[in-house]
């Protein structure tokens, strides 16, 4: 399984940014894929996920600001982030849960300046 995240960068508070995660090596369409993040000095925390049928779940801290979506033809999950805050600064990781095993991609750094 390969999960390749991209799209991170430096933005100012209030701006938007979109992350992408390309997934290879599995039947993408039937898998739940999600995003986690880890702030400097912090623990990795759940951000959002999307099921095979498009059901979404969000952390309370990002509800109303972040939107997760998927394109099965492109084997890609997106995280559209708007209204970014300095506390959203973190390395964002793509995640695939599979029967108690967690698959992670290399993260992409998002930095939000105040």
C-alpha cells in the first residue's frame, strides 16, 4: 500500500489550502481513507475520513472549515481546508485503516502564520 500526500505549504490565517492523497496498491474504491495531523510537539490526531460510499466524519476542531472528498477514478482523496488558523499548523498524514492495521503515507507540512 502506498499513500502519497501532497499540497502542503505556508499560508496566512484565514486562507485556504487543498491537500491530495494518491493511494496505490489496494482496491481504492472500497476503502475508507482519512487524514490525521501532528502538530509540533503534539500527538497525531484525527482530522477527517471518507468511506467507500462517501460518508464523511470530521474532528470537531475542523467541522465547517474542512471538506474531505474522493475521486475513485483518480484514486485520490482530497482535503479542502478553509479558514485556516495557526493551530492548524501540523504535518498532515494520509491514513488507511485495515482490520486493526494502520497504513500511513509520508506527511505534508501545513504552516499557518498569524
